[in-house]
C-alpha cells in the first residue's frame, strides 16, 4: 500500500536536491565572500530553475495529497488506482507543467533594458527581482507571472485543502475513535511538508509586496528561508 508514496517521496527529494544545486553557486559564493556579482544569462537561468522547481514541489505535494485521499477514502481500490503506469503519467505531467509554462516569461527577461541599480534583494535570482530593475514595459511579465502563480501554487494549495476536507469528512464517518486517530496520523507528515513549503512562500511574497520599507536583512533572511528551509525539513519530517 505504501509503494506509491515512496515514488512521490523520491520526486520530492529530487526536487529539493535540484533546488539546492541550482542556488548553491551564488548562496555559498556570497556567504564565503568568493563572488559579488552574476551575469545576466546565469541569473535568468537560475531564476528559471528556482521558479520551475518551486512549481514542481507544489505539484508533487498535490500528488501526495491525492495519494492520502485515495488511501483513506478508497483503501480497497488504492492499488488499482495508483498503479505504476498512473504514477509515471503523474510524474510526466508534473515535469511538463513545471518546465513548459515558464519559458515565455523567463525568455522575455533577456530582452528587457535594465537601468535601475543592479542590486539583487537575495543571494539568488528571482523573476520579481529582475523585473524590479527593468526600465522596459514589464506588463507581460507581471500579468503572465501572476497567472502562473495562480494556476500553479494557488490552485495546488486550494486542491490540497479540498482533499483534506474530503479526508476529514471520511475520517469523521469512522465509528472507532482509535481508527480515526490512526487514519489522521498517516497525514501528519504530509501536512508538515505542505506547511514548510507554503509558509515561507507566503512570507516572502508578503515581504516583497508590503515590506519595501523593511531592512534588507529581512528580505535576505526570508529569501534564504524560502530556499533552504523545505529541503532541510523534508528529510527530517519523513524520517
């Protein structure tokens, strides 16, 4: 019964590993005082990987929520629904969704004019940081970027919430309190993983939107939490 979740955990671990590798060059370089700048092409490439991997992790967490829903609400059909073929299709869908929707907004960054001070808010490159430095028309990047966030992160969060409402409804229908607790315990790890992923993203978004008057240290701290906290906590949560 647990084999599909192991596949999803492998996807989550691979995503976290790639996130660390994509940001290690600039984060460690700045912390060790080796580098102080990055060229535009490398910055754009790093931005692509960071945002793509964030969307991928969100999609994997949604797939894991679906796994928990099937395991609790339809336990007798679990093995027939989540076959290896279905899991492979879910994995390919997650990969395509996370990599093919971003290029239009990332490629556009290459053709913007940058005349504002070229100082990044974080020790890595984010799309919102780059368009903040641009003097060109950034309406496409702003609108398309917002649409990506809504269609990926926000939609995934809503679907995860819906899945847990349905799980809770199914669990409350169980007569035995012991069985209720046992069923809910199977979801604790996933709920923690969702929390350590979405809370830093929400915090970083709030800082970018409403914290322009805050100290640059706050921006740096929230950015590093966003990048480092989920890969650090997920192995602890699932171990």
